[in-house]
C-alpha cells in the first residue's frame, strides 16, 4: 500500500483533501503518498536543496511543540460532520503509531466540546 504519514503531516494532508485545497509545502517525500493514494493537490514552491542548505547553515529546526493544542485549535470551529470526514480521511493516511494518538485527541476534543 505504500508509506503512511506521521500524524502532523497526515492532519495537514487530510485537511487539504477535505477542503479541496492545494497544499504548498517543501515536504515532497512525505506528501507524495497522499498525492498518489488520495489525490492530494500538492505543490512544492521551494527548491529542496537550497532549503536544506539554508536550514543547516542557520542551525534551524522545526519541532512540533504541542500537537494536541494545535489539533484542537484547528478543529474547534469545525462542524461535527466536517470533523468526522476529516477524521476518516486522516485515519487512512496516518501511520499505525499515530492512530491511538488521534483517538486520544478526538476523545479529548469531544469532552471539551461537551463542557
């Protein structure tokens, strides 16, 4: 079936697919799976070699700070039907290790919405 995505990339890809939007990213390697398998509209406007050189020369990194807070912020305004479609797409794209993390975040978001 091919490579599955880590959770942060899967959330981004699933959102773009569900919103019928084109994803602009320099992450060809990971997003090509979603392009091939799910029809993600994808464009990389950045030359990867130049970006890698720039990141290395400037000692830059892009750590995920708090995935759950980011997920909740993105999803907080979405209608429940839209969230279900997003979750379904996301579950098909994400790698196995991240599926339990998605479920925990979804239950947490549901609990917060009920409060």
